[in-house]
């Protein structure tokens, strides 16, 4: 069976959930081979094996010293050497760029924001703010596919996870843009927005930069915090938490929208959430068209009560 | 490739602009060839490209030089060119050829790289993502084709002489990325606040030069662009099935409890 390369997302050796999703999807197509860049493969390997990785390619951390291009050189080389059936990456902004450059090198095609992929590498996409479902395929070369986090349910299956060190001789072109510093901003204890199983978002209805009503509920649920553009533009919450067309695309099991009207651009970033709960004082708010459960009311009353109720039931 | 250095270091900047269907209108694919149905909705300039134009104008104000708009698209795309010129760009290049219809993201990057190959520039600025296709790969693919440093997802750009430094947005905050010009920069929304065109600039824009290029002019290989040669194919499309109607209740002082019941039923608590 042909290898399917899966680019591993990890933070210092700790594997992100999306990687287990990609390994699960890769097994439909062929034999998953994880591609690990940087330190920590020793500790992360067990988890890759648990989700069916037969091989783990380990490449040196120096690849992270330059923007995107080194990873593309690595993936293209591995894919060519192994005559891989496909390459799967998570559809994060950075990995979509990696996917694009890799496909150029391979002379193949790239499919992004994929919400499902089958054994024949036909992909499903949710486009135009979730209003249209498309199916697509790559018609030339080794398909490079960027899959949205939370799209595929991870299923365990034992793999051998045989480690193989790889070295790449980076081209000069790959070293053009050097990362000279990494700045970590208020990460905190909350899960990462794009990955989180639960997201609680606040909009203009929150009313001020005091987002504690949103954060309190998020923390009770172990959720990530998101924000509408109106809240971000008002300076109430940092830009990297914006959900929507020009922000993050999230697809959690549960999305709770507090004081968000549900504009099409916001929906574009959360419409594929499995369960949607909305609290809004306007019964006509379009967000209710999406909601599995909605409360017409003041979020400053409903959310704190919900937070307390969750605490009580734990 | 024509890349301008020289002293004093005036900056020649090319801004990439894409015309997209207005997100506020209903967007569709065409049943004929499964590409974007441009007749179905109004065309507007891709929102992030306004930020790219603004950044180019700010850099020109600081360093001197010229801002050239480059777009690839059908006749209607002239609307977006006008908008970019009326924000203050100096001139435009419009690659317009029936052979380009249905090009995918990589083919688009290839075609743009060819057009750029015959222009003189120090910097290419583009949006990090379009609102219609949203692939977010054009900037990276362009850097690959041009073999230039990729400074994408930039929230801040600083240039000193030939050295460029950007803050590249990441999940955890940002990376500081450094390179030498010429380079490709894509911008995110937080980078600036795009200006509104003034009446004077709108009038002036009508007289600014717009160069029209066919694929032959730009030396774009016809075998590498267009629907027939695309590296990806849309197999089918359909409207998304409507979500099952949910339960909407009015808060009677127990709204939070009712949500908790719903969450318990779904096993979230
Ligand atoms: C090209 C483009 C891209 C965009 N990208 C994005 C994007 O990525 N993300 C995004 O979110 N938006 C985006 N927008 C903006 C979008 O169109 C909306 O303006 C925005 O989503 C509105 O945010 P909101 O719902 O918080 O605010 P509003 O639309 O003002 O809604 C606030 C809601 O809160 C309710 N409310 C007020 N007070 C309370 C209360 N006390 N309790 C309960 N409910 C209350 C109101 O009834 C109202 O429904 C984009 C727009 C454009 C043109
Ligand atoms: C719903 C839909 C889904 C699609 N999915 C895919 C896919 O998965 N894979 C694929 O290969 N193609 C896909 N396409 C085709 C793709 O839209 C076009 O190739 C498009 O020209 C480039 O992709 P983008 O808009 O996503 O670019 P992005 O990378 O999102 O755009 C980034 C920036 O590139 C610049 N830019 C993009 N296009 C142009 C242009 N024509 N002229 C000047 N500047 C430009 C703009 O500055 C823009 O802000 C899809 C098209 C549609 C309508």
C-alpha cells in the first residue's frame, strides 16, 4: 500500500488532536507515514502509533528557522521518494501555505479547507459561508490536501511507527525568509481556538471589553474563547480570536454564540460546528436560523446562570 | 526577472488585487463548468486586498516610489482596478484572457508570477486570503514560483534600505521574520485601516494608465492555465442541506438552566 504523508502538528512534542484526525483519514487512502519536524518525536511517537502511523519521518528543528519553504522541500522530497499516494496537512493558515508550495514543487494540485476525504481522495468542501457543498479532486500528480481540524472523527488503530531520520539539504531559495524571534502572546490555559472541541464566542452584545462573562462560561466548559469582528474591531478582544471569514474557521462539537447576530461573514467561520447554541436578545437575529438551541434573552443574565449551573452539575 | 535596486532606494511595489463576488449577495457556482458564476452576484474588490493597497500606499509615502496594481480576471475586474487607483495607486496591469478562465489557485499564482516577471519591483503585496475561494495559498505559491522570500500573514511591515522585517501572525502570537528585498508580503486585517478614496483621487483615477495584457503578452504558457489544464477539478456541488430547526426559547429567568439541560442531553456536561 502506498504511503500517505501526514504533516504532524505538535507543540514541543505534544501532538495536536488534528494530527490524529489526519492519520485516521490517511488510513482510508493508504499507509499513514507521519512527518515530524523538530524536537520531541521520541515522546510523541507512541501517540502516532496509536492512530496507525506505520512510519515516522523525523526532520531536524532547523527547518523551522525559515518560513514555510523548508517544510515544502521536505514534503516534496519524501513524497517523491516514497511515491506517496497523497499528502495531508491541517488547514491552518501556515499549513495551507506549506500545502501550496509543496504542490507547486510536485507539479500537482492542492485542495484546501477540506471537511472530508474518501479512499479515492475525493474531497468535500463547505464553501460560500457554508451555503454550498462541493466535491473535488486533484487531477495531476500527488494530491496535497489541507483538512480542517475537527472534520474527521479520530479512530485508534495500532501502527508500527518505525522511526526514520531524514535530512534535507535546504536550497538557498528556502532560506530567504528567516524567523528571528517567536513572540508568544497571552496563550493562557485555554485550548487553541481552531482545535477546540468547544468554543464560546462573544459579540457586540457583550457590550464592553469586559469579556469575563464569555471567559467564565468558556472556562466552565474547558472551551476556547472566540469573538465576532464587531467585538474585535471595538478593541474588546484580540484579533487572533476572531471567528469568521477573515478570522479563524472553527468546526467544534459545540459552538456557543453570545450576543452575535450571525452575519454571513461570521457564519463562514463557524457554520460547520456540530452543535450551535445562541443567546441573543433579538428574536429576529439570523444566528437563530443556525441554532440547535437558542435563548432569546440578555446574555448577561443567561450566561452567568449557565456557568453556575454547569459548575453545580459537575 | 526585472528587479529594481538602486539608490536612493525608492520602493516599487506591486499590489495584487482580486475581484470577488460580494459576500452580502448570494454566491453560486455555474452549472455549466462548475466555476464561479460571476453573473449571479455583484463584484467587489477582495476585502483584504484593500489592506494590501493601504500598506503599499503607506510604504510609498515613507520610502517614495510607485504602486502598481496587478489583477488577473475578466472585464468586470476593471471595477476593482478603478477602486485601487482611486485609493491612490499610480497605475495598473490587467491580465485578461479567456484562456485563464477556470484557473485554480496554483495556476493563478503561476500566471501572476509570469506577469510579475516582466515588471520592475522591490515588493509584492497581496491579501492573505480571498473571500470567495479562501484557499490562502496564492502568496506562498507565488513566492515559490518567483523564488523570492515569503513574508506572508504579516500584521506589521518595516523596511530599512533593502532589509525587510515583518510580524507574521501565528496561533501563539507572532514570529518576527527578516529578509532582503525583493520579497512577497501578504497582509492580515489588523495591519492597518484602509483609507476611503477622496473625490479628487476618484477623478484622477480615471486618467491613470491601465495596461491590458493577454497571456501571450505576459508569456503565460496556455498549456499551464485554464479550466482544461487545472490541477484540481470540482466533481459536483449542491446547496448545503438546511440544518434541522432548533429549539428556541424565551428567557423567563431560567434560560441558563435550559441551556444546561440541552448541554446535558448532548453530554457536554
Ligand atoms: C468582507 C467582510 C469580512 C468580514 N469578516 C468577518 C469575520 O471574520 N468575523 C465576523 O464576526 N464578522 C465579519 N464581518 C462583519 C460582519 O458582517 C458583522 O458585522 C459582524 O459579524 C457583526 O458582529 P456581531 O454579531 O458581534 O455584532 P452585531 O451584528 O451588532 O450583533 C450584535 C448582536 O448582539 C445582540 N445583543 C446586544 N446586546 C445583547 C445582550 N445584552 N444580550 C444578548 N444579545 C445582545 C443584538 O441583538 C445583535 O444581534 C465581515 C464583514 C465583511 C464585509
Ligand atoms: C468556492 C471555491 C473553492 C476553490 N477551491 C480551490 C481549491 O481548493 N484549490 C485550488 O487550487 N483552487 C480552488 N479554487 C480556485 C481559486 O479560487 C482560484 O484559482 C483563485 O484565482 C485563487 O485562489 P484564492 O482566491 O483562493 O486565492 P487566495 O490565496 O485566498 O488569495 C490571496 C490573495 O491572492 C491575490 N489574488 C488571488 N487571485 C488573484 C487574481 N486573480 N488576481 C490578482 N490577485 C489575486 C489577492 O491579493 C488575494 O488576496 C476555488 C474556487 C472557488 C470559487
